């Protein structure tokens, strides 16, 4: 089974998305990857975000980011 890939930027983790990463890591159906930079510097400086299967997903809080990631996955199934 192919799992959705959730990618985080280390700089954004330091800005507050670390809590979202920790929540998502508990889900065995997701692949979580950390990168030193995802080249979304302007957005990274403004809001919490992750790339979900290569698509930008953001949130105002870590909890909202997690909610938006799951919503994105529901609305955009891989198959």
C-alpha cells in the first residue's frame, strides 16, 4: 500500500509546525519526511505548512494544519 507523503521544512518546524508533525507521526498510514528546506520561504515565514503528496497545505495553528492535511487527503484520494 502506498502511503501519503507529508513533507515538513525544518525552519517551519521551528516556527511551530513541530506539534503537527508529532501528531501526524502517530498515524501509521502516513510517511512523514523532514527536509532542511522545501523552497517555500515566503510562505514558510508567514504560516505553518506541509507538502501533502507535493501540494502546499497550511494552517494558522498546528491543530488546524493537521485538520487541513486530513481534509486534503479526504478530498484528494491517491487512487
